[in-house]
């Protein structure tokens, strides 16, 4: 069975994915951010800092601090256990079926995907230096920012927590939502396009070039999960994409320009499409050359079926 059809392994009814999407939206907007905020607030109080002013600065996305970036990353990563809970409680399936058709994270394949993502990243850097008039905060040009204590703190947050944030978005959009849409119809296109549109909309108000850019990223990531049978390629691409965006902003601009891009430019598309399309091509070539399994084996399906 293909990845996007895996919800059909459990007790199936048309309303189950719809309820799951509503629950996931509630967790995304209300539950997880509030729970994480409470945890951070307790930590701030224990540290002895002024709770009111620190929390206010942490929630200010116009002047992003390392603590604010940490909060955002943890809040998004906190959605991973929500998807696991929905798989178990609503669909009667083990959470590992969200990872891949194996069913598990295929660590060797994930490592290979990170290597391919680095190659695509280098191509992106070259194209980024050649095209004009990109959005503010995405250009690799100008003077380099001073390295300060804040820079160090941002680096630690990016290295330690950004991979979890990227994985959280992949588990939500390319994991649970792909299987939710894929369970409704056999064609994989709804499973790819539906989550891609929601992924772009989830980033809030944005100019047309930014929306199209994120939509294109979501479509390519959706194709990766369907064609490779798991989240590994999408996670690798997403992590490296965020490393590049945050790294450029940290070195040449401001962190707020990444979280709240305003100076939109259609010249961003050649840059991001270079990364995503080259990574898609490389990944599919290597997957085919290595014989990567993209469907579940009959024995695994039988073992994971609901008990009568």
C-alpha cells in the first residue's frame, strides 16, 4: 500500500480524517502553543527573570529574540505527539506508520537525504548570488553582521531546535494530512495538493510571491513523501531550507525578516525552486538506484490490521 493510503490500514470511515483535521487545527492554534507557553513561563519564573516583560518580548515576532525563536520551534515540534495520538486514538494505528511505509524512520535513507540536500543547498547559494532583487533578508550580500552573544544564542537555537521544528511541520502536513487526504480518494494528487495549500495558508497573511513560493515548496515536499514512501526526504529538505534561511538572516539581515517576510519578490522563486526541484530529482534518482521500498509489504499490512 502507498504511503498516502495508510489510514486505510485501520478502521476506516469518511468522518475519521475530517475529525482528525479539526482536532489537529485546534491543537495547532490553541492547545500546543498554550501548553508550551505555560512551560516557558514557569522556566522564566524559575530563572528569576521578570516574567511579564520576558514573555512579552518572547511573543513579539517583530523583534525576534532567541527565546522567541525557541518558543516557536518547540511549539511546532510539539505537534508531533499530537499526530501520534490521532493515529492511535482515531485511526487505530501505531504512530510509526506516519514515519514511512517501513514503518519507521529509515535512518540510513534520512542520512542520504541530508547529503543530497546539502548538494541542492550549494546549488541554491550559487543561484541566489546571481539573481537580482530578492526579498529582504534572503540575499547573500552586503556586510556581515557582528558576532555577538545574541548571535551565539540564535545559533544554538537554530542547530538544536530548528530540525525539530521542521520535523514537526513535516509530520503535520506531509504526514498526517497527506494520509488524511489520501484516505479519501485513491489518486495521490489530492494528498499532495491539499496539504500544500494548507501549508502555505498556515503561514498567515503574505504577499502573492511568498504564498506561491511556500505552495511550491509544499507540492515538492508532498511529491517526495508519496514517491519515496516516507517523511525522511521532506524532513531533510525542510531542515536544510530553514538552516539556509536562518543562516542568511543571521549573517546579513535580521531574524524577523525570515518569520515575517514583507519585501516580496518573484525572484525568490528561481532560488527556492532550484533547491526543491534539484533535490527532488536527485532524491528520486538515488531512491531508484538503491531500490528504496515505497510501498508496505503484505506481511506488515496484515500484522498491523485492526483486530476483529
